[in-house]
C-alpha cells in the first residue's frame, strides 16, 4: 500500500496532468489556445499555479502578469459595448 507522503505520487500526478493538457492542446486547440489557458486548465486539475507554469516552461509571475493584462483588455471591451 502506498504511503500518503510518497513523493512518486506527486511526480506521477504532475506527469499525467501535463499529458492531459498536451493531448487537449493537440485535439482541441481552441480549448487551450495559449500558455495562460493551459495553466488555468492545469489549475483546474488541482496543480498550484507555480507548478503548472513550471511544467509549461514559464514562471508563475509571467502567468499572473498575462492574466492581469487579459482581464484589463476584457474590461475595456466590456465598457466599449
């Protein structure tokens, strides 16, 4: 029986989450069009932002900056309507 503190479970979980996001990016590219969308998808699977960003080759600060910029753009579009 596996121990709850087994570090391999975390490694296996992150690997499976990465494989999931790559498969979705290949099969349904509109669902995860950019890195920010992929990070949000991985967060939905339970990964922390920093781990999700690291898996995709970026940093958590970069993702947060892009999220803020996206929210700002969407707010401008919403006001224009």
